[in-house]
C-alpha cells in the first residue's frame, strides 16, 4: 500500500469520526468525546509519517476538519467547567460536613465535686 493510499484511508476515517462528533455535539457524552480525541490523535500521528505526500485537495479537507475544532473545544471546555463545578460543590459539602461533625475527644471526662 502506497503512502498516498495510507493518507486517503486515514483522511476518510478522520473525516468520518469528525463529522459524526460534530453532528452529535449537543448530546455527546464525555467518554465519547474522549474516545474521539484519542482516536483522532492516533490517526493524525499516522498521517504525519506521510506528510510530504499530502496533496492540496487533501489539505483543503484537513482545513475543513480543523474548522470544526472551535465547536469541539467549546464542548470540551463545557465538560471541564462542569467537572470543576462538581469538584467545587464536593469541596463545599465536605467543608460543611466537617463543620457540623467535629471530631470530639472521647477520652475526656467531667468531675462534679460537691462542696
């Protein structure tokens, strides 16, 4: 298989997964988006090995796919912010729990002396 064939196959796969993610961006889960990012990284790494064989037409397709990045980044940032809010809420819950449930020393005792 030639280098141009590798590029074509990888570019088709990249276009397929990117189009799928963008079409489902409003309902996509964190796990699906993470899988996409990981798969995309693998494809791009493999394509870079044959970088010198990429044609102008293929560069245009790549640019079209790169134009989708702001939308994908927006969703990634949404998930990041959501996770940050969840962690902050958990911290507040922990602080409130600690304030209301102080650890008291059970070893102490009280002596009442009559005079």
